[in-house]
């Protein structure tokens, strides 16, 4: 912390007390003489002496308070137990609001003293506490900001001092900026705007931008002015993008052609949330931007605009980006097409899913997107994926597993029947998709989710598998489909003699583990 600033504030508080002892006056004099050009290692000694004196003064002046929680907070502060200080300040918050309302009443002389001491303790925790303590104080300040009866002038003044003090501890300035964002006054707004122009630490500037976004429309005009300056344009755009108010449309549209690709991307991403006729042409143009960051932002914006399908052929516009040079753009385009969800999107996704040398990450997203669409064409694409030539299309077992899981999420009875037949045939084949244990478990899970009795016999056959995990997934699926019918079939197999020993062993385990309804 910046000790000199803190000591001056504490001395100022001592000088305002009505019960100063000669020791206090002497201590004030010592501090005033020694805070200039004094080694930093001596500050703690002065603070400790001030702390003792302040504690004695506080006990004398506030022991008669109607709220004993504040006295408990003082005692906790004396031993630097900041967590308990916060606890007692939270308990005394209702009394603080009551006293703050009575500060100017002639018959409430102790109100001002109570409020001042409460705020002193709050600021002391903010200065001396750990990160978690400061975080709790920030939440407490947010509650104060919502109280009309509370006058935040004193706390704002202290926070601004720290914020503008370039020698103050970084973390303290970070919290000061964050807390000031709760007190939305023109003076605070001006201070934050000034800081965003001068702060050297990127983290502090980012926090200030977040605080400014809380001012809403109040901050739009000064932030728009910052767009004119190259050194502040990026932070101004970031802050405007967080406000999400239609008043930011015009300034954001001003920078969609900015030379800085990051600025263009942030502006386009923010514009994507507005349903304004000026926005779709900007998003479509962004699909052809030389920056992958901008293309990805444009894809995201269009992915939520299915309402534009009658006017724009969005699938045709997006499909080329499934083959983009940047993998992240391809993946985001697959997600976008899944959200648009029409047959044209399903066809485009099936093509990239089944194409030779498609990366596994893109295949995963294409499968998920086809699963969201849930149309006959989407199901056809998922099933066709399993018939690929493995020589040209090496497929990760994880990708096969995702496709199996997607089949279990189908909701249409007609699609479920098609998926069931496909999975049963897959189990009877020697396809590599069913070799990994995890994929066999996924098939069992999917058959259970589909819930059709035609899956009972294939699931019983899975009980012959050597892996216990596969067997237990099959048992769970059998109970999910029709526990009574499945149990009857298992009992019949157990009594018969014309079944393989591996299957009978699996059936015996199933009957032993069976959960009766």
C-alpha cells in the first residue's frame, strides 16, 4: 500500500475526534514530522502505534453505541482479524443505513461518528486485508451503493485517492477501480475515464473498463470520444461492447473497418447482439475479413440470426468457412450451422463430417450440430459417417463415441426407430467403432435412452462381454427399457443349456445385480 497516503488519512481521522488525549496529539505530531522521507520499514511501527491509539479512542467514543457489532469489529481490527471485521460490519450494515439517514438531524449527534468509524474500518480492511477480504469488502460496497440513504462521498474520495496514486499497491488500485464502478456519479466517471487513459498496467485498465461499463449510457459519450485516440481506441471499444445498449450501435459501426483486427472483431461480436437492419451486412462482410478473429466473430453473430433465413441464404454464406484455413473458424461455423438447423445446414455438416482428412475436432462439432438438428437428413449424415473408408479417414474412437451418444438424443419416434436398427446392425458387425470399451458402453447407454423393446436382445448379448463396465451398462439399459420383460428373458436363459458359457456367466451376474422394481 502507499503508506504515506494511508497515514495521512488516519491522522486526519484522529484530529476529528472529540476526545483526543495528549498521547494522540503527540502521536499526530510524530507522524506529521516523520512521514516525509522516512524509510518504508518504519511505517509499520507508526501504523501499529496509531492502531493502538485509534482503538482506545474508538472504545471511549463508541462503547455506548446502540450497535455492539461495531465494537466487535473494532476489536477484531485491533488484532487484524479481517474476516471477523467483515462479519461484524455486515451485521451492523442495517444500523449504518439508519445512522446515515440521521447524520444531519440535530438530535442524533453520534450518527456522524458512527458512520465515520464504520467507514474507517471498511477502508482499513481494504488497505490491509488479503485478496479474499478485499473481495468481500467490494461486495459490501455494492450493497452500500444501492442504499439511497447512504452518502458515499467519503468512501469515493478515499477510493479515488488510491486509484490516482501511481505509487499505491496495484491490487488496491484494482479493487478501488472495481468498487468505484458501483458508485455511478459524474465525478467517478470522469476519474475512471482519466485512469483508462493513463494506467500502465493492462489488468488495471481492463478492470477500469469493466467498471465503466456499469455506468451504461452515461459512459457512451466519453468513451466515443476516446475512439478518436489511437492509444485508447481498443479499451474504449472493449468497454462499449460490454454496455450492450442500442446507443452504442453508432460508435461501434464507426470502427468495423479499423486497421486493428482486434478492434474489428470486438465491434462485430458486440454488434451481433443487436437486431438492427444495419448489422447483417456488417456481419456478412466480416465473413470475408482477412483476420480469422474477425471471421469467427462474424460467424458467431450470424449463428443467432435464424430470423434472417428468409432474407439471406446464410447456409451458403457460412458453408465455405467449414473449410477455412483457421480450424477455430471451421469449428465455430459447424456450431453456427447446427443452430440454424435446416436441411441445407444438415447437408453441409454431413459433407464436412464425411470428407477425407477432416480434423477430429471439426468432426466432433459437426456430429454435435447434426445431433441438435434432429432431422432425417441429419440422422442420415450420422449413419453415413460410420461407412467411411478407414484407409482414407482415420477416425478417433472419441469421435465415434460422440456420434453414438448423439443417436441417443433423438426425440422423434420415427428417427429413434431408424437409429435403433442402425445400432443393432452395428453391434452385429465388426466395425472398429464398437471395439473400444467406452464405445460399447455408449451403445448400451444409447439403446437404453431410445427405450425400445427391440433393443433388449442385443443388450442381453452384450452381457457376454469380458469387460465389467460394458456388462453393467447393458444391465442398466435393460432395466431402463422394460425391467420386467428383460428379467423374464434373463431368467429363461439362465435355465436353458444351449447358450454360450460367456453369455450365461454374464446373465448370472445380471440376475445377481438386478434391481427389483
